C-alpha cells in the first residue's frame, strides 16, 4: 500500500485540502489529527424488542400499598 500525505484545514466541519490536490471519487482516506484532544461522546441505546408484538408481556402495573399501622 502506497501512502501520500497532504495537509488540510477544517472549515465549517469539512476538511479542505489545497486546490492542487485532486483525489479520485470514493478514494479511501485516513485522517490523522495532531495535537487535538477529542472528547468521547457516550451513546446509550434504548433496548429494542426482536418481536415488537411481545411488548404487551412487559406492561407494568402500579400497585399502591397502604402503610402498615403495626410498625
């Protein structure tokens, strides 16, 4: 695998390379960012049912208990 390096600038969330750089469409590129600390964003997904028709099995029922006077 042959590797070539170009320096670019991020403007409005897009990487801009010098005008003299012409890459073919759908070229595979790798982005290396020196001296920048990127904060990790945590994603917590919501569980999904494999069979949505089983959702009724998970229906919750709220039952209120009266306080126990003997305590």
